[in-house]
C-alpha cells in the first residue's frame, strides 16, 4: 500500500461469482452493465473478468466506452445506451455496436438502414427520462424494414416489490412490444430478478448486484461484496479533554484523546456527509471517525486502539466486512452507486483475485 494515498481493492473473482449467481437465478441472459467505467471500478478489468466468468453481452454509456470495450472483447454483444446514432451510424456498423435508440429519429434511422444492422429501442413506460412513446412505436412499426434486436425499458421501483408502478410498466412494455415485435425484450435491471420470472423476459441488465451492492428486499443476500477501501495512517497526536477537532469544531474531545489522521478525503470520493457517523478498523479494533471530512484527510479516535497499532504508515480498513458500501452510503444519506463511482475515480485501484485470462486496468 502507498504511504500517501488510499487504495480501493476490487475483487474480480467476486464480480464473477455474482454474475454466476444472477445467471443461476434466471432463465434470461444476464448482460453486464459496465457504463461509467464499470461503476468506477475500471471498464477493461471488470469486463475482462466478467468475460472469463461467461458474460457475453454488455451495456455501456456511450460510443467512447463501446470502442474501448470492443478492443478487448472482439466478439461480445455491446449495447450503447446513449448513442448519437442518426448523426453518424458508421462507427456502430464498423465496430458491430448496437445503439439503444432513445428517440424516434434514431430508431427510424436504424430501422430503415440499408445495412440492416442490429439496433435496440428504449421504450417510455413510466420512467419519464427518454424513450419512445406509444405514438412513436406505432409510427416506427409502420416504417421499419427490420425489427429491433432488443426492446428495453427501465423499472422505476424495482426494489419495492409491492409498488403499483411495476405492474403498470410491465403492462405498457408488453403492449408496446406486441406492436414492435422485437427479437428480445429487457425490462429489468438487477433488482428485477427478485420481482418474479414474468419480469425477467429475455435479458436482465445487471449492474448494482454485480458490484456487490445489496438488494434491499433480499435477506440473506447471495451477492458477495466486491470492494475494500484502505487508507494509510499518516499522523498521530494527542489532544486534551474539551478540545475541538477539525473544521467547524463539529467534534469536541471528552477525555485525553489520541487522534489519528488518515490520507482520505472528499478529493478521493469519500463522502463529506459521513463525518462523525462511521468507524474504521485497525486490526480487530474500531476507531470512530471524528470531525469533518476534509479534502485530503479525515481524523479518527485512536484512544482505545493499542498504541502498537497507532504508528504512521499502517493501513486502516475503511470499507470491508465491518462496513459495506451500502452501510457507508446509508451513513452519508446517499446511494451506494454514487459512493462506488466517486471512490473508483478518486482512489488508486488495485485488483485482487484476477481470474485467468482477465484483462486488468492500470492502477489509478
């Protein structure tokens, strides 16, 4: 571990395990959502590990990610969620990429393409971000010369089994697919697996569960944690009782306190809102986070940690078995996907348990 920066350890075998678990839970094809640099964990390394685990199709955010992925996975099916297909279809045809058409203009261009290349359509069923409406679908059906490879939509409340919007979106999706007659259908992401098989259709677009994030309605969860976060202890000092710690004096000591400074802050993606709300682990001992989270540093109370473990340079576990990504997100009142993305972008990444044949990203 570097003596001056935090390290995010990513277990590629755990990601592969999670893929196989999801595959066993459904008869549908499980496609990996690796958009936004695989949720911040490294597109090439994660996708390469998933390929070893048996994954054959992937969803990426844009053309740039698709081109990067195509270089390491020449035979995979790659769906591009935010294409500008109508502006220039050429890169999609040349690299055998599947645009997910979010507008009638893009879908019409793909449907009338002389190349008869594969394309997917995003259907607006109640999510209200973008996608083809019922009127758009009817117009497309009147003009298309070949059917879409996949029709997809996105459930707004898949993590809430009893939500009435799930059935409403299911009904709209099925009705729109009856008009379009796509070769494949995909309504659900990870959480939809636990809604029942009628929500699975042909493709499950798995993201959060692959990366070890818990499904709120699933307990116990078969999903394995994927990341650990460690930060080096860079300074130790002692404060008297009734002394303030950090910006804004949000924490005041109640006793003579041994204070440790960790090289971890919001510049590394650690959430500012986690201040005074979690504990880190030094060996088997817990040390509460005290004071505000600063740009590059946080402080912890080491008073109850043996002095032999309180030396600069020692690695401190921030995320691990004692504190999962989901727990940190709850403490910071945000979602775990945001935590993953920010930590992945801000910390040095290290890959553990790489399956044979996996493509590894470079450390950040």
